[in-house]
C-alpha cells in the first residue's frame, strides 16, 4: 500500500504540494518541483522495524561572510519509529507517537522551540 500522491505540507502558512517523484521497495519520495521541500519515507525490516519520515527544506540566503553573495542552505527534520516486530500494535505505536508529538507541540510548540535553541 502506498501513500496518497500528492502529499502536502504547510510551512509558514504556505501549503506545498509534493507529488511522488520516486518509489521503490519500501520507500517513496515526494518533492516540490523546485526541490524546496522533499518528503522521504523508508521502511527497514530486520530484528527491529525502522520506519523513517524525513522532510528536507532548501533555501537560498545571503552568505554571512559575503553578504552580497547568496548561498544554498538546507535542513532536515526526521522522525524515526524503531519498534520490535511483535509486541506493539499499530494503534499502540500511534498512541505513543501522538503523546510525544503533543508534548512537543504544547504551549505553541514551546518544547520544540527550546530544543531548537539547544536545550536538553
């Protein structure tokens, strides 16, 4: 079963449409036509199941050493789900993920802001 095509993500109130650009065994990639935003999904099967979702964002901005020149920059946000092959139902896994994401997003994303600021 594959994720719907296209996927979408909203960044700074701007919705981005990401059509599927690649698919293979246990993986799929969705990307904006200018590659500003990309979403990659991959699954690994072994002693544990590892499911990864990665969002990569690219931009061009002034180079801090040479402000008259622009430089390319990118960042990646990655979620990794690492579970045993048995012992957790999909519903139980989702409950754990939902709780963790809610904790990060509480108080207008205060914990995310603190983590991105270097707090641990």
